[in-house]
C-alpha cells in the first residue's frame, strides 16, 4: 500500500527558508518520478516541482531559482528546499507519486508566510 508522509511545514517570515520532507513506502521509490504540489485556500492544486528517476528536475515558474527538489533513494524520501519565501508561497504542500495508474498524495504539510 502506497503511503506518503510529508513533514517540515511551519510559519516562517518572508525571506526565510524551510525544508520539506516526504517519506514514501509501498512502492519501489527509486523507479518513480516524484512531485511536490501545493494548494492555497480557494485555489486549485498546483504542481511546484518534479524530480525524475535520474534526478532531472523541473519547476513552476513561480518558484524557479528559489526552490530545490531532491531525493534520497536510500531513505525513500523526497525533499523540497524552499528559500526566499514569499507570502504567496503560503499553502498546504503535498508530495505525489503516480503508481499503477493512480495518483497518490500524502496528508500535506502547512507552510505559512505572513505578509
């Protein structure tokens, strides 16, 4: 059974940094692309970052140059390093895997950057 557990969210001042973690289980982690999404109140879920099985990364324009996605296959964990945080980064952040024709998300972790 696929299980994703995000952690690391917090309240942080503008310009600050956070590192989110997502511990994965129930599938062969190293063989799957992993994703970070976020959802702000009243808005649709947005894809923030992607990391492939060969560590190629891709980012939404809104976070490019500030966020870094990485993975540790030995720990079955994907990370999102977030720097220079802005109030518009406030959202619940979710990690995601597409496994056996289905999307799986964790419970999410709240990131709040006050204005």
